[in-house]
């Protein structure tokens, strides 16, 4: 589901991962991290799909604070030790953005695999 | 699956979408666009999951050329008319990146939902 974000510039953290296959505790932690990120100062939105999560932030300082959040640090530790066999984490400055919303009504919720 | 990209800086195009539910021709076109993008000058890699695709490019000029590719323009037209009820397209400059590869062997291919 596309996140609604303000006019650029702002920052994106693009996290692309391959999982180990050890899923113990993963879904709960992932859900908790989304919840927790949303409470951080400077959080603008998040888009998540299996293997890719993009979060949006007002500033590099907001990203640094989120990175250092204690509960997030513990999630990162488990990510390295258990859940991810590989990942790429990229920090990017969003320079321009374009939104499209169809004139026709949205389909019923739950029909889009991106909603999972 | 994380794309292997060179050292920053480079550019990311982050495309997050919600689909209409009209899937006619979508999967074929999406696969064709990945194939075609990879042939473009300045293409660095792509990560794709249901609802989010991130492609990486050497420069803004490479992105502009891909945007104007004739076959891609036709795909864009069908995207507006048929496949997408909403999307956000963001162009961002990747400023730093961090890679992780686990010391333990990768799981067998196909075990990660991100491979879909």
C-alpha cells in the first residue's frame, strides 16, 4: 500500500532481504517494529512487502535515532543471528515523487496481494 | 532478493502500488519490463515484491531514458488505465548502503516468499 508522504525532500530507508527460513518470532517482531517506527519523531510512512520494506523519514537524524532505538537494536541483533541470510540496507534522499489515484473506486480491501 | 549494486551514490526509483484487481496481462508485462529495464544503459539492479518495486540506476539521465522507452510507455499507459488503482513513484539518490551476507549457507532457492 503506497504511503502518503509530504513533498520531497525527505529520506527513504530501503531494506531488501533474503530470509534464512528460521521464522520463529519474525512476524511478531516485524509487526512490532512497524508499530514502534511509527512512534518515532520524524517518521513519515512505511511500505512493506515480503522481502522489501521502505520507510520514510524527515531527516538523517530521525533515521539515526530509529537505528539506535533499544528495542530496534534487539530486533537487528536477531535479524543478523537468525532471520536474514542476506540484506541490503540503503539510505536515500527522495528528490521527487509522483502520486496517482485512479478516478474509479478502489477495489474491496484484501483483494491486493500487497495488502498481506 | 537484494540487488548487488556498486558503491553509492546512485539512484533508486521506488514504485509502490495498489492494484485494481484487473490482472489481465499484468504478470507478463511486469516480467517483460524487468527484462527490458535490465537492457537499459545505466541500469544497476532491481528488487521486486508484490506492491513494491525498487530499481537502481547510475544517473537521473538513465532514469529519464527508461521512462521514455516506447515499450515502457505502453506499459505505463496500461498501468494507469487498467492495473493500478493508486501508486507512488519516488526518485531518490542513494547516499549510503550497507550489505550483510550470513556466514551460514543460504537456504535452498524458493524457500523465501520474496523469491516470488
